[in-house]
C-alpha cells in the first residue's frame, strides 16, 4: 500500500468532514467542562477529528446536528441493534415513565418475570439476574464464579473485550508470556495476579493454563468480536467445554456482541452449554440493561452458601439494576423487535453484506478478509483471516481504519469507530447495504489507484 497516498486521502477527507460539519465542530469545541470534550472519553475516538453530534435517529438512520442523515451500520456498537427508537420500545417506555410513572423504585415489576422466562427460552440458562451494563453482568458473574469455586483466577482470551472488567485486561505477549494489556488505566493489581490468558482457538495453551488449578472461570465470547471478528475453528468450543469441565472451571459466555448470531446468540445457534451467560446492550432496545444467566448447578452452589451477602453489601448488585424502565424496554425489545423472525431477516442481510464485502476484496485484490456473525460482518486487513486475537491485533492499521471511516461518514454511512464492522438492524434494507458497499468500493478504488 502507498502510505503517502493514504495520508493524502485522509487529509482530503478530514477537510471535507470539517467543512460539512460546522455545528458538530462547534458543539465539540464548546464542551469545555467535559473531560476530553465528550460526555464519555471513548467518544473522542473519531476518524474525522471530532465527533458527529446526534440530532435525531429512527430505525436504521441517524441525523446529525448539521442535518446530514446517515445509514447507521454502527448502531451504537450493538446498543441499538434493535434499530433506533423502535415503536414498541417507545410505547413501553412512555407507558412506564409517563403513564404509569416510576422509572426506578427498588420494587420489581411483573415485566421482569417475562424477561427472565424469555431469556431462558433463548439462551437455555434457567435463572437470570439483571444489571445496567454488560460490564457489570461480567463483574458480578466473575464474583459468583470465584465464590462457588473457591478459586481466584479468571482466564480470558488475548485481545478480548468484556467491558471495563479489571480481570480481562491481559494479553499474550510476544514471547508467549502473559502481559498486562497496554494502556490499562490504574489497574488495582497487576492483572497477572487475577487472571490467566490464552489465545482464542488454542486448546493446548488453555489446557496448560487450567492445569494450574487456580482458575475459577473462563470468560469468553464464543467468537471474538472486539479485535475484528475471529471465528472459532471446528472443535475449539467443544474443547473449551471439555477442558473447563475436566478442571472444575466454570464457563462464562459473554454474548453481548455475539447476540448478532441469532435470537439466542451463539449459545443457541451452536448448541453451547455455558454455566453462566452474560449479555447487555441490545436487549434493552437502547435503554441501559444487562443480564446474567446461571445454570441450575451454579444456582444451587450459590444458594448453598449462607456466607454470601447477595442482599446488601456483598459486591454483587446495583441500585438501579432491574429498574422498571429498563425491564419494560427489554420486554418490548424481545417480544416485538429482536424476535426470531427479525433475526432471520437480519442474518440474510448480514450474509449479503459479507458476500458483497468479499466480492470487493476480490475485485480490488487487497489482502483482506471478511467474517460474518449473523447480522454483523467485519473485514480485517489480513488474508487469510486471523485465527486469534494476537494475529488480529497485529493486522490492525489505525490509519487505514480512519480513512475508511471518514470516507464513509462523508458519504452518508456510519461505521463503529472501533471497528470495520457493519451491523444491521430489523429496519436496515438491502438498499442500505448496497449503498454502503458502493461507498466502500469507491474508497478502496481511490486507495489502490
Ligand atoms: N462484553 C462485550 C463482548 C462487549 O463487546 C462489550 C462492549 N463493547 C461489553 C461486554 C461491555 O459493554 P458495556 O460497555 O455496555 O458495559
């Protein structure tokens, strides 16, 4: 690749971005009392140099403060996989917040029982508890796993992401040794004290790590989705389950992103049998919610322990978790929006997206690869596709990412800032996907010359 050409193209696109978005630029520069000038520091990660400000959003479209409307394939990095403000969720939220009243009252609502039953139907785990984020679902799942196994360490895959969970910030370093993940902010202890790490798709390393006898749980995504998509090789997930059982280690599947694989995530689609399952983001249709599900065996082991404070200050729970508003939105989302039928359509569109991307890669002869997980497809700058997080990390090219993102944004397509990922929602159309592919085609054409 001609890096000079790439740098020139980025400058050209950034200039156009700045010209097209004066109101977003000015909103950003006026936000003097926000740390990093954004309500949340991650929002500063923008290929164009400053974030686009949200004005309105509906279905698969968002409109920014400058009046530009985008085909939204970012969908709040999965938080809006149900589409923006789907009507049943709007109604349920209005009903709860406005008509009935009471967003949060430390009192359960009947909607929650429906949600628990539906999550069981989809994911198989029979007992559910709610949080407000996937991060918290993971944190609390980890605590329960430690409590019932009496073991300290959590094993994760290298370059995983499970939210801002202390235990997960560990990677396999160049020499194969475990290292604290670069950039880890104020770690409470060296992550190697709390965690072990293996590469995805590496059963040999997993077996060796578990043989130390100090691992409470393996926390993993059934396919990595936060370092590109890395799919499991045949036999890998079965091997993980066999090894975790052999070593008395609990298996936690984090389905927060892999939920794109179907109505019950990869767990249902691939017949997986985790002891604990965590999820968040999309199930609330845009309203904050997370959840963890427990097997009967884990539930019984927790309940057998009268020394665990699950009621008050024991470290599991949150005041607003399970609040009436989140639960009403989750019920509406699962009952009416992210239904089994909706997933069938989204998966078909995901396939169209992945096939179209593969065709462009071939047409332009770029050494990239694409992976699909139901409603989600992502390309990576490596061919063949990376087999694990380390390989995928090595294939990263932030400059190229920036070019493709700002190029797309300037032409009405929004991608997730952290990914070359495109995600579809029930409202996304085939024309939307085709429009995205056209823009990608043009971006690559300019790049390769
Ligand atoms: N788990 C996975 C697999 C994720 O991708 C993310 C966020 N990208 C999280 C957990 C954390 O979600 P949240 O930031 O909403 O807590």
